[in-house]
């Protein structure tokens, strides 16, 4: 009995997982830029759909996942309701409190 998986054959994108993480997540390049880099530098062609499927499978995200706590909600509420801060100002307050890192994160 064969142990091979049924379905589509692999795309080979797995071998570029570290490069994709570096470029897409750490260096914040767009998907199009990463796809072009893979084509130009590694002679590897990948569709946007396959790229997106891979980053979902690998759980790569440019948005931070924050634990939704009453304390976080209270801090945001205070900044918005009481201090009438803009979103960008709220982010600065959260950064100062160590709740939010500069760079690839988004609290939305």
C-alpha cells in the first residue's frame, strides 16, 4: 500500500519558507515583491494564490495577535474616550506602555 498523499502535487514553495518569512514578515516586503524576488533570484515561479495559501498554512501574519483583556480595552478606551486621541496617538501610548511594538504590528 502506498503512503503518498492524494491531491495536488507540491509546489516546492516549502523550500523557500525561511526566505519568504525573512522578506515578507521581517523586512515587510509585499507579496508581489517576494514573488518577483523568488523568480529573479531563484528562478522559481509561484502564483499569488499559491503564495497566499502557503503563508496561511505557515501561519505567517503581519498583524500581531493581542490578548483581548479588560486592561487593554480600558487603556484603549481611556485614550479614545477620555483623552480624545487619534489612532496613531493611541498606538504611541500603547508602545510607551510596552503593549505594542513598532513595525509590523497592527491592533485592529
